[in-house]
C-alpha cells in the first residue's frame, strides 16, 4: 500500500448566515489546519481541505466525489461554526467511505481580555459540533468521534490510527484471496460464507488448482533461482547443507509471486492435504511472501489469510511486524504460565528477534520431502492476537491483548519459528475467554495494529467485535455475548 497516493478529505461546516468575512476566515483556518495536521508524524496520509460546507447541495456534491475517488480513503468533518445538521442528511446518507467527526476548535484558549460577540459568532465549534453529532446519531451512522485540540498529540494519534483503519477498509474492498485447493478436511473454523464475506468486506475468495502452481514451477529458470538464493543469503543465515531443498522453496516463491501478480492476489491459503505434484509444502517461500506484505493462513483458512493481509496493509511502515500464528502448547507451571505460538512452517519473519536462519527438517505431515523454513524467536513487547469467525449470519472479530516475552528457555530441537506470549490478565483466564468467544486456533498476531484500530475497522464493516482485556471476566463476557446475540439478531 503506497500511503503517499492516499488522502482523506476535510470538510468544515458552516453556513451563509455569517457573511463573507467570517466565511473567508473559516476557509483560511480550515486550509491551515489540514496542512498542519498532514505534517504531523502521527498522520500517515494527507488531509486535504475540500472547502467550507454551506449548503445541502454542496455537501452532497463533495461526498459523491469522495465516493468515486480512488485516492480518497475517508472523510473527516469539523464544524467551525454552527452548521445546521439537516443540510448534512443527504450527503451523509450517500456516504460510502469511512467517516470521522473531529470535535475540535481553532483557538486553544479563550481570549478573556478580548472576547466579544464577534469572537463568539466566529468560534462556535462547541455549538456546531453538537448539532453535527446529533445528526450522526439520528442517522445511526457508523462513525469515529475524536475530541481534543487539533495540535495535541493524543487526538492526532487517534486520528492517525483511524486513518490506518480506513486504509485497511480500502484494502479489504480491493482484496483478492487465492486458495490453492480446499480447506483441511473436517476442520470447522476455517469454513465460512465466501459470498457474505465479499458483501461485507469486499474479499474475492476463489480456488485455483494446485496444478496451476505446479505448471508455473516448471517455468522458473535456474538463473531466477540463483538470484533468489542470493537474496536469501543476504537476509538470512543459511544453516543447512541441503541446498536443493532451499532452491525448491526459492522456485516456489518465484512461481507464486508471478501467479499473484498476474491474478491481482493479496492473500492466499493452502493445505498439506493437497500437494499433488509438489515436492514440498511451501515453507520458506510462504514466509518470504508474508514478509513482502501478502496475507497467509494454513489449512485453507481464507478468513485469517485475508485478515492478515488487511492488517499488513493498514500498518505499512510501522515496523513492529504482523504474522499468521497458531496457539500450539502451554506452559502451565504455577506462576510462570504462558502460551507458545508457532506453526509447522509459516510464521512471518517481520516479527523476528534477530536474524532468522534457514534450515531443512522433516515435517512429519503432508507426505513430502523435508521443506526449508526460517527458524527464529519472536520479539518481546505488547501485541494483540485476533481471529475472525463466521457464526452463521454474522462475522465476529475477536481481539485479545497479550504481552510477548523472551522465551525463558532455549528450544534447540524445535525446528520452527515461534513466539511466546502471556494473554491478559493471565493464561487460564485468557484461554477461557478466547474459547467462550468462539476463537479458533488460527489468529493474526501484530505488534503494530492496536485494538482500537481494529475496532474502527470492524465498525467500518459493520461487524461484531469482542475485545478481551486485562479487565474482562467470564461473567462480563458471558453477558456481553448474550446481549450481542440479541442485538445482532435484531439487526439481521
């Protein structure tokens, strides 16, 4: 995702009642605010001032333009003066982009010695934003409300995070997911309604035969493989003498990149139960593709693959890392409880602590040659894990706060990439809450996206979200899930 080509439109509300002099001041200030906000280190995309909105026709026209602009990711509104909310109805009714109401004001302080009625008439944000807030509530508009001074760090951080969620919304609407084969047999959580997913998220999820990949493998030259091997040596420690296995992964990566470019693919899945014509399950190849921004999930889990791709797009440039992951096993030693997350091959090196190494080991599953893969430990730090499930009638995004830790012990015989974490408030409670909410065994782990960012993304798509925090208890979660069921049944 090239953020330099993306923008958000800034609409400033007013009306003709105030006269030309006031409106000129409003317009000048709106342009200044957009320019200064865009320059903030917390703002990932340009905020473009689109004028002072003074009539229903003007608002509707600008919002129609926003709907059809490929570069516009969302609309930010602020009412500098009193902007009668009835004139916003048609425009907001037509809006198809993410929407943020930024409740702020131009002046930081009240000028006590100079304040007069002219100042009061010009500076009515406290008045105008409440009128504007009412119409958003009356229209039951999915919106983000941010309040605070427009030059302060906290509201700018919040606005920047919302912008990234809106970029994720744009990425969703454009995402194509390639499934090599079908789901792993008899697995429940990887299933889902692909038509509803396309309606709700925009994801185009389709299947290609594994033979399509096998055909492309035969078109990769030895010179192409040599070039990829040179890249591997530059980035990773080569810790295997089985160069043939590593070269096969290089061939797989090149072939998949070509297919994805040709078909416009941003995420993919496969399964070890469908490897017809292949020597190895893609391991190192998949890890390299994830590092390059592609979403992936195993066992045909297209929902997690798509979610991973979206998170990678919205957090582009942040540097913490995002990966597909799976809970594998627990340490239940009293006072030292944690979860060991991994997968048999496919964990993204963007989360690695140190330089990963390339190794070749038997997989003991899939009935193929031992595949090459990257082995590393995940970094320590605050993160979230999340999963998207299909409840039959609605999607639920489950988010859990975690703390990733340095592994207490070395694991020299475990030939996979892994990350160790503690769910909050503790392992037993965290596991219980995750299972109560219906969370599956596949998830996306990210050090970059925050829970608030993902809630914004879920709100844009009008899906249910459950956030498991240090303060969540089984009793409060049970009540929340019960009320959510009632609410979503009424909505449906």
